[in-house]
């Protein structure tokens, strides 16, 4: 299973008391890899061509198996 991830952050100190952090997280970036469900293992005479074929994809928007790359940006201020 291949699940490309990355995370970058940069912290800035403001007047010794405040700290500002900027962060970027990404999944399936730069290349998306599909994760397919298990192949159809039930043989049915009325639809014999679906036996042994992949019929769907696994995953959610932010989870493993999503074909769309996405980047999440965040900021934080500590004082």
C-alpha cells in the first residue's frame, strides 16, 4: 500500500512572548494511488463477467485510498 504524505511547518517568534506557527499537511501528494476493494469472489451465473473483478474503491476524503490529492493549511498563535 502506498500513501504519500508530507508535512511542513515554520515557526516565527514575535517579541519574545508570542509564537506564530504556519503548517501545511498533504495526502496523496504529488501522486495519487488508488486503493481498490477486494475483488468480487461470489460467482453468479447471471453476471459471470463480474467474478474476480474490482468493483469499487476504498477510503474517505482524508483517508487511505482516496484518489484526490489535497493539502490542509493551518495556523497557530501561542502566547
